C-alpha cells in the first residue's frame, strides 16, 4: 500500500465516548494533507488479531482505507464509526482465537501479540495511533516495547488515564450528568424525596465529584473512600430539611463502596482485562437511605428516586470541549509523527497541550486526591483549594 511518506493506522478501544469521531477525522485529514495514507482498524485490538494475511487487504473485514470523504461525514457525530471492543491480544481465550489461527494457538489463554505485530507489517503501518483508556493504551505500551511505533491519544469519560489531566469524553459526561440531575430534581422536589443518581466510575470518582462541585447534587460518594451509609442518611436529611422543596441529591460512583464492604457487581463474568461489570450500588444506597430515613426524619420515612444514568451520558454528540480537544489531540499526534517520535501520549497538563512518555499510562493509577479535593466527613468536594488548579480542578500530578 504505497504512499508518499508512509501509512498511519488508527483504532479505538474500550467504551465509546463522544469525541472519538472528531479525533479520527482530525488525524485523517491532516495525515492525508501531509502525504500519508490512513488505515482504520475496526473493533479495536480485536481487528488486529482477526486480520487474515492470506486474503488481500481490499477483502478484509477488519480494516478500511480512510479518506476525507469518509471521515467528513462522521466527524461531528458521537461514538466511533470504526467500532470498538475490550479485546486484550495478550490474553485471548481459546474460544476467541480467530478460526484461521485455531491450529496455532491452542492453550486456554493465548498471547497473540506476534500476530498483531505481523498484521501491522502486513498492512504496511508505520505508526499506530490507538485511542482509548488505560486498558487499551496499556497494550499500546506492550507494542511499543515490541518495537512498534505508537502515538497514543487518551479517551475515557472517567478521566482516569494517568499522565494527562484530560481525556476525550469527560466533558460531555460531566455536562450530561449535570443536565440529567437538573431534570431529575423536579421529580425529587415534587415528591420531597431523596434522589440517588448512579454514574460510571470504576476506580476513580471524577464523574461524580465534578457534577457535585457544579451544584448538580448535594453529596457524592466515590470509589476512593468507603462511606458510612448512616452518616450519609443523616447528612442528606439535613440537606433535605434546608431545601425549600424538601429534597436532596447524592451522586454515586458505580465503584463506590460501603464502609466495610466491597464493590458491587452485576455478575461474575469478566472481560479480557479481568474486570467484572459494575452496577447496583445505587440500588443498595437507595434502599438503605429509605430504611434509615425515619431515624433522622422524626420517625417518618423519606421516599427515594433511584436512577442509573448508564450509557446515556456516553451516547450522542460531543459537547464543545469534546469537539475541540480531539481535533487538537489528533493534530498533535501528527506533529509527533512528523518529528519522528514514538512511544508518546498526547496529553493536557495544567491547561497546556503536551506529550509525555507513553509508559506513564502503566506507571501509576489516576484517582481523586482525597486530601486535596474531597471532604470525607461531609461527602462532597472540597471548595477551598482552587488556586493554580487546572480548568477541571483535578490534575494527574495530584
């Protein structure tokens, strides 16, 4: 697949978020203008293990040559037109090995990294740009260690990729959460109830912290701190008493845990990265708040509205920031390629676009700094430490 300067590959992995298509569009248009050919890999890392090198590239189901016409049509839409998956090529179960490789990889769990490297060579890809969260990008680190050229772009509405203050999808998630809490409060106020809103956030509570900081809720409970449900019931009752409409709202991260408890899962199945599907903590919080409410409300029970926001905050079109930042990230990635660099993560630090070592993705965990940003006694954001903080308050350097 000859081109003037080389071939750039793009893939998206993990959960979809608004802003992915604008990033793909920005990369493709700039790359073509600079004389590169661009290949989109379908379904994330799954695409790079399913390619069949015995078939012509034009007949492959898991890749396509991207053009300006193709990406222009989707550049302002949500989701990812390249599609996505949670595949980890280094841990592929026997049943998930592609049929044309079934005779080669016969173990219960298989490392198909050699096939990924060969497939990148087969496609003629000189530099790969994976767009994803810490799971997707951690495998990008693996490929970099294998000698492949990788420039990564951070994406996750949880905003928990180490090395960067901002990830594509986070702003839209916060914006939607605020909007939906504002809508739900009308019912909570009409019926004088508690409102429990469960949001995404496995290990990091940014998606609960920032909407609460913005006034969408009175309190939030996050994965970084195991909360006392009786204390929460008492505080929410006080909030309700102070409200002229007699309601109170708590935003609950899906990874939040009761004091003395563990995370709540929907089942026992795990994905390729070993993660069980979270969900249900909001239901438990709602039930316990209703049960405990008479203790703090003069013997009278308080009703509860319980809502899991789920995929609605990651669906649809991106907001303003998630339309702008992906364009900058995509063009920045091309600047790095033109400069001959690899093994880099496009990032935002203290309000400035920059790039950092890709290995920062696996060097640490990015979570809410409780001492700086969360009042554990009052179960809400800290409102006193804003000086010299970035736009979204929290930083990967906290």
